[in-house]
């Protein structure tokens, strides 16, 4: 089975702090994604990556950056955390077999971030 | 952007069939339709995927009409453990760039 792990389940940070959220997948998937999930808004795509050192903006990239130095690891960075970034953050990965973003996504358990 | 619309919530009883419909009027030619299930404090989990007509697996069926502007997830004989949020996802690579749109989810509550 595909396993996607996230570095923390719960995280509390202060406004202005730099925050790193780490995601690791063990199935050699080419594509990796970061979402945030908020009540009433569903899942919204922040960034995704289809190869090492490659990244594409999703629907809500403002205030975030990403890093993919190795195929199995995709990091989400909040350069200066703000209270409106309090949310559940979900990482996902997919293989690349021609369906583009229609590939089946495998999600991690999520990181619940609270910014005070 | 292929916006999706789902009912916010649905209630059912154990043993009944549940049908959840997702509208995606702007679906593109290359888009697939995927449904995910999410329990509290967990990431979404794949249920079923289709492109057109009908797809069936061991847990659900997916009905997609010819115009592909909507899709219906069918859960046969639900149980209490099917209480979860169900998401419809439309996505694929298109000539206009990458598009990936989750619906806001349908909270299904199954009671005895």
C-alpha cells in the first residue's frame, strides 16, 4: 500500500514564525500536492509538483512556498505565518500514467496547524 | 475552472442505497471524475473513478451521463461505518493548464 506521511499531526505556531510542513511518500510517485482544508470550503490546492525541483501554483498559493529536492519529499513553507493560515494541511501523491491530474490521489493523515 | 457542486449533507439508514450527485458543468474533455471518502482526522481515501458511463467496484458504483456534466456516486446498503464526508474531484491536464477542483463535500450520516 502507498504510504504518505506528514511530519506532524498537530502544530502550534506564533504569528510571524517560519513554518515547515514535511511530506514523504514511499511509492516513488512523480506528483505531489499540498492542500488546505477549511470548514465549508472543502479542499483547496496550494501547490503541486510533478518532478524534483519542479512546482506549479494551485488555486491559493499566496503566503506559501514549496520545495522538492528529492522525489519522495515535498515541503510546504509558510514564510511568515499568519492567523488566517490556521487550517488542516493535507499532502497527497500520485503516480504518472497519463491521466494528468486525474490520477488517483493518496493522502497523508493531515497536519492541523494553529497560528496564534 | 471545472467548479463542482454537491449537496452539503444527506441522511440515511442502515441497509439503504445512497446516491450522491455532483454537478460539474464545465468539465473538460480530458478530465476524470473521482470520488473520495474522508473520516474525521484522516486524509481523504479513494473510492472510485470514471470517465464516462458506469463504473463499479467492490464498494460503490459511479454513474456518468453522456454529457458528463454530472456524476452520481451510489453506495449500496450503507452501514454506520459509511458515515463520512464524500468529495467529488474533477481533474486532468488541459490545453489551458492544469486544473484540479474538489467539491466542498457531502456529509453523509447513517443511522440505525
